[in-house]
């Protein structure tokens, strides 16, 4: 049996069985290597060699977590949330109309979009924004499944399309792993290739808000013990936080490096912490704890990405990718449309198992790049294929930040089910459009 198929199947089955994804990747790589006739020592060596492939990207992810924590401290997210709650709350009390619901949901999606590219705090804003809005949702009889789709859209679509913040990390992940598998691309081509798949997500969001979940749904008004963790905003926090965000964006654009960009922002925040410490308003130990906890927030995904690099290296070195490509050429017999559809479905299952589109890309690139090249796919088509296949399943995976984050906020009063109210709605409204529009993009760029 083909070692690539064995490795991927073992990894998916273990992941879907709730075995920790890092362990699943290790066991899957070992199973694939053994199937290919590799010795244990050789598997360990090859796996270790591949760990460095995504190390830079994983470091970027960890640093962004630290920056997110620092920005949260400055009070910027609190001010955005307070403004949104005030605006939406007043409108919600004024008249209970469909227009108000739509405005509220699209505003929620917009704030979530900012959390990925403009003010990269990831899911840290959700405990601040959503619990205070639950009473407004209840007064409007708003279906929280619509809110879940709005939040998940904002947590996914921006980084898939835009090369800033988490988006730059995702685009670099695609570029570096495609190059490692034998196909060099220009980062500037990725937004073009991913525009149509993201348009599919926009369509899915519109259907969820305007059609599927537009009817009223009643919830009880329950007291919420703690609506997010807040503290008094420090002096000049908003100004310093805004300056740090601008520094990250400017340094990132100038250096084309997410690490350098975040380092510039973190440096400003550390100087700010030092000033506060001099004013006896903050301890450096507290600053260190804040930054460390921020890194912990995203460290899991970083570890998965590093492990996925080792997994992909074993797949590449097994020699069975070439055998799979040769077999696939016979299976598909030049039918590129069918091949693209099958590869997208494979991406769906892998991402569902891992729970992270970032960590899925290295695995997909190792398999899809040589296969797509042999079938005559253009670089743009391969980008659309890998980017869409990586994004497929992130929305709709029970273990994904894109579903866990929204549930954490919407279930603050215990009335929102993770599987049926977040996972299933986001799976239906985003994975299906991504599959259709992603396949169309591959065909257009063929």
C-alpha cells in the first residue's frame, strides 16, 4: 500500500478519534515511513530534519499571541467593544427589525475581521465583545447560530485573502511549503488565487444571516457571572496601542517579515511597560506574565505546524509521493476537474482532523504540488487548490479556534451548543461554498 495514503489515513483517524493532533502526526509519520521501508532511526532523522520548515512561521504565530495580549492590555479592544455595544444596544432598543439584526451581525463580522489583520488579537476579543451583547441578541430574538457564522467568517476570511497579520503568516506558509515541494511562487499571487474562494465565504455568510437564520429565536435572559476580563485602562494606553499596531503594519510592509513587524510592535509595548513601571503603575513581572500568557494562547498551533513540517518531510522522503502521482495520473486520466475536486475533499478531511488550516498546508503541499504539476495545473491553480483545501474544514471542525472562540462567547450564559449551534452551521455555510468556489477558481486558473 502507498505510504502517503497510510500516513494520512492513520493521522486522520487518530485525530478524529480525539487523539492529540501532535501525537497523531507522529504516529502517522511513523506508519508512513515503515510502510515505505524506512528504518526507525531513518524516520526519526528525516522527521527531525523537517521540523525546521515551519519554525519561522510558528515563531511568528507565538509572537502575534504575545502582541495580542499586550494590545488587549492597552485598552484598545475594550474601547472598540464599548463603542459597538453602545451603538448596537441603542439601535436594538429603538426598534426590533430585521435591518437592525443584519447591521448587528455584519458589524460583529467586521470586528472579527479586524482581529486577524488590522488589530491582530485573534479570538481574544470575543470574551470582551459577545457576553455584553447577549442581552441585545435576546431582545432582538436573534438566532445565535447567525452570530456564530458571522464570528467564524471574520476569523477565517481575512487571513485567507489579505497578506497582513495572520494573513501574512498563512500566505508565507503556502509559499514556503510549495517551494519546499518543488514549486516556487510569488506571494503577491496568493490574494488573486484566493479571491474567488473568499467570495464563496461571503455568499455563505449572506445566506446564513439573510435566509437560514433570519427567523426569531427565543433565549432566556440569564445573568452572566463575568463578561470578559477587564481592568482599568492604563494612561495613554489607546495612543500607545494604536502606535504599536501602526508600527507592526509599517515594519511588516517594509521588511516583508511578520517576525520583524511584531518585534517592532512588542518593542514599543515593552518601552511602554517600562514607563508604567517607572510610574509605579505596573510591574515588569506582570508584563512578562502578560506576554508569556499571550504566547501560550497560540503556542498549540505553532507546535502543530512544526510537527506537520516533520510529517510532510517523511512523506516527501518516502519516495511514495512519486508513486502516488503516477497512480493518480492513471486514475484521473487527464480529468483535471475530477482531480481538483478529489484533492479539495482530501483537504476537507485532513483539516477537520487537525483543526488548523495553518498546520494542514505543509501536509497538503507535500502531496498536492507534485500531483497537480503532473496533471498540468498552473501555479495559480495550485495556490487556489492548496489554500482552499487548507481552509476547508477549519470552519466546522470541533477542535478549531474558529469554532471554539465563538462558542466561548455565545455560550457565556449556557444557551449555545458547540456542535449544533456553531460547528454544524459554520460547516454548512462555509465549507460547501469554499468547495464550490475553490473548485471554480482552480478551473479558471488551470
